[in-house]
C-alpha cells in the first residue's frame, strides 16, 4: 500500500457544524469565544490557518436551525452568515489558503450553485472547495421552492455531476459553448456564465460514513470528510475506500480521506487530559446534559436532576443504536457512581487527540504513515484561539518530522491537496 | 438644501459593471475610488442572461477592502431561492458592517428559464409580482431573528433565546417559506432594497418595498413625474414618501473633453427650472438615457436637477468604468463638494445612514418587549 509522507490539514469554523456527530464541541461561553456574526473572527481564523500553511478552511452550514423535541434548540451555537459569501470576503484577506463551504445540494439549482461557486473559484484564483451536503432534513424543504425530495441523495449526486458539466462547458481557450442536460432531476440547457477556473474545477468534498457516502466519494469526490475513529478502524476504513476507488477506475491519489478531529494540548499528558476534561465540563452544562440524554432516550427528561442518577425508565425508542448507547451510559454511571451530568461529560464529546504537542504530532503522523488517513480537519473548540495554539506548537513539530509542508508550493487548493487538474469532461 | 423636501442631502451612486472582468482587484480598485469620492453606494449588476461573475460574491470580496461605501449587488428573484437570496444579502450586511443593499431584478427571457428548467418564462407582470413577494419575505426573514436573540447566557447554558426567533409562514403565488432564517438579523435591520422603477410593474414593487428607486429619465420633467408618482404610490401603501429615495439613473460617457458637452446633446430644463450653464443634457438611447460630455457639465446637470427638486440624487453608470469613474470622482464629485452640495466625508457608517433612512423596527418584536 502506498503511503503518503505528507499530511494535509484543514480547519473548520467552529459552531454550527455537526462534524463530530456527537455532542457539540464548541465552547461558546466566556469572553474568549468570538461572535460568529462579525467578520473579524472569520478573518482571524483564516489568517491563522494560512499562517499554519493549512490546505483549506471549511465554513459549515446547516440548511435549518436545529430543533429538539419540536422546538428550536437553544443550547448550541446556531445561525450564522452564508458561507460562500463569507469566503469571498476571506479571499481578499488571504493569498493561498483554500476556501471551502458547505452548500446543500438537495434544494439548490445546478446553474445558480455552479455559478456561485465558480465565482468564488475565479475571484480566489483557484482556491474554492465545495462540501456537498445532502441533508435529508424534510423541514428544510419548507423553506425552498421545490419542497422536500423523495430521493435527496440521488438528487445531490446528480446535481454534483451536472454542476461539473457546467464548470467544464467553456472551451479551453475561453469561449462559451452551449450545454444541454436531461436527467432524472434536471432538464436544462443554455450557456454557462463563466470559463473554467484557474484550478479547473472547485474541489469537491463529500462527508459521511454511510455506505452511500463512501461510494459517492469513491466515485467522484476529491476529499472525503470522515469521522474520527481509532487507528485500526481508520485503517480498515481507508483500505475499504481504496478498494472502492479502484473499482471506479481511480487511483488513491484522487481522493483524500480527512477525519474531523479535536485536539487538546498540554505541557504534560496529565495537564492535557485535565484541560480536555475542563473543556467538556464547560461545554456540558446541567441543561446540556439533560439535552444529551433526551436525544438518546427520546423522551422528556426535563424533570430529572442533572446532578442526580440516570433515569430508571428505559428509552422510549426502538432505535437499536440509542438503546445500546443508553445501556452503555447506565453501566458507566453504575460502575463509577456518576450523576447524569458526570456521565455525559465522561462519555460524550471526547476529544480526538489529547496530549503534549510532541505526542499529538506523533499521533497525527502515525495515522497518515500507517495508512489510516491523508490528513485532518481540525475543529477548534473555541473560535477565538483554538487554532492558534495548534499552529504555534504542533505545526512546527510536524514540519520537523518532514510530515508537513514548510511553504505553499502552488497557488490553488488542488495543488495544496496534490490533486491533478481535472480533465474537461466534454 | 433646507428648502428641499424630504430634508435630504444629495445622494450619489455609481455602477462598477465591467463586462467579462473576473479579476477581483479591478472591482476593489473602482470601489475604493468611489469611496474616495464619498459616494453613497456602488452597484454591480447581475443577470443569468449574460456571462459574468455572481455580483454579490464580487461585492463580498470588495467589502473588507472598503470601509464606508454602500455595496449594492443585483440579485434576481425569478429562478433563485428566496431563502438563499435573503441569507446572502444579510451576510453581505454582516461582512460590510451595515453597508449592504440589494438591487432587486427579475428574469424574463426563455433563455434564462431554460438554464433552470423549472418553468417557462413568464410575463413581466407575473415575475414582478413574485419579485415583490420575495422582497416582502426577505424583510420578514431578516426580522425572524430579533436583535439580540443570540443571548449566550452562561447561567442557563442557552446560546439562543427561542422566544426571540420567529417563523414567517409566508405563502406566495409561486413559493412558500416557513422560517426562521439561518442568518441573524443584519446590522441595518433591513439591508437597503433598490428597484429600477422606470417600468410600470417594477414601479409598484419599488413604491411598496424599495428604499431607493432608480429612474431612467432623459428629461427633468420626466424624472419629476415618475418621482411624484412613486411617492404618491408609496403613500397609498401606507408608507411615508420620505422613506423612499428616488435617484435618476444615467449612463455617463465622460470621454469628450473637460468642459464642453457634445453639441446637440443640450437639453434645457424647460418648465421646471433654469437653463444649464452651457452644458449638455442626457439623450435617450437604446441602453437608456446617456449623458455625454465633460465632468464639470455633469456637475452642473446634477446640481440643477437636484436644486429643482426633480430628484434626490443620481445613479451614474459609466460607459467606460476605469476612465469615467475616475473623471466622475475627481471632476464632477470634487466640484459638487466644492460647492457644498455633496459630503466630503462619511458622517455615518451604514448605508442607511448615508441615505438618511431610519433603521426599521422589527415586525415581530413585541412592543415594549425584551429586545
């Protein structure tokens, strides 16, 4: 198995995203947590990522505000600016950093979407990326012309392929050529508004763990955004994805697997563990603990005492995963004599890499060296300074190991990721 | 200026349109030039019918490179998602710290309809009615978060106060939206809505929803007439007419000489005012009324129309942006400033402040409520 020597790094703006798929990761309380409404925190994070020679910054977006038990969820950061618009502004305050946005492919129309992303790609001179979201959230349909879709994943996949045709539609010497497409979900024709971009096409990022997500990524994506997993599980996933790539006639170089991770540093291992626990404690307020429990139990637990024991009643759900999780949490609470809140702090929102800068750099390098990942998407736990520490303390160690670039070689996101310029499809 | 109604100062805006240009730097340069002249705002037109970048994307790029000038991209409403459009405009307002506007336009051709394949082209009346609905629902979505709904209350662990977020439950003729928005209420409350009100169906939308109406008029009498009718119509919609700024939109070609307007382009202000001091007036062309002459004569024209109460100001569309905008700022604007007719610095920081427009109240906020 060929192994990459270099790893790739990206950062996601913390807050609205659900990259870790567990309890939220962002500490928003306290003065250090910057607002996501002003431009300055975005600019600061982008500049920090560029200082750290990161491949790209990802701005995540949910198509709707999250709800819990039929009401708007109040406990996690929600709401924020439209990511592509923000990235266009960030393109002006950075020079090399890749700029990726989550854009939902279930509700948009290919022409508008292709044009919006191609604009970013041109104005940033080839630094755009698109994380294709295919959220099947039916509620989001209530805000869009087309309403819900019976086949959201099918539509998203078709939209990506149509969008790529539009990006490729001009002749290599910059002359518009007509396109026509008729498929299951779209029937469109005309001329696209923009030539191919400096990197050919924006980088397409696919997220997810499902069979379907892996298959879609292996078939056409440039980056797979994965969930963090232990080394062995990550290696077998990586091998699985490579098999799938081969089946689609693609090489391992054509797709990067990058898990979303959280990192907590300390001068000693013990201090790092202590900090990590402190962050979880700060995050998981008494109310948040009840919320986390309600998400598993599926029932109203607002009457429970967060500092008291776990509820006696069984979860009101038949979801096997939820039932198993509930059983694990109960066993943990029994074994260690933990309250509801202590159980949630202990069991959820576990940071991916905790340790000294040296040990974290070694761990990250091991994942890449042993064929478990091509790089990582860092989810800073505080918007204000979460990335600074990593850039200042871990990046130099990765560079010393020869595991990370010491300067940007190319100007485009594709060149950072070592992806070839796509051959026009027509 | 105290004699003028509306209590308004002269307002000036310029277009940055450069067909085929994809280089961010050249838009930034022009916007900075316009900002040096103290202009209220710049516009960037957009249409699916011709090649070119997404205008809102370009002006997002311009935002961090400028500090005061208003940024008004065109976003069309016929084939786009209203939810996405309002979110993008609100985001520009956040990035520019209260400097966003939105020029509302429609798509009328079958060619544009085919790019989307959702429906056939519709007559102007229908698409403008829908544009009005989009303008309406956008304001509702901007209001769907009350100011300060993001409470970050450490004591209760609540990031949001859901009592200050609202569904909009809007059902229009061609779309419906439930809300609330994903973007918190923008700094200006409502970014400035701009509509070219020259034609009838658009004029109704302008009178009802616009903060700034553009009128393409070659003669002062025509401009005054449209302005009067717009204000009357705004009143009939229950608005105060002074909440609407009406700007005359002219193509300008400042390529011919420093002073003399091209002979034969003269158009004395018959009826409503005095003669122009030797300058030329605009002439009707296929593209719209075009002023061709020197920057000084353009200043005369601006001053004369404005003094006569024909207009609240001008939206000037340079024929050759790089050349004409420079002459506009260093010639026309400098002269107007010298005469005390136009601001020499920005006393305010938001586009609404430049235009003398109040920050609108939130339609969902409970009177005397918590916000």
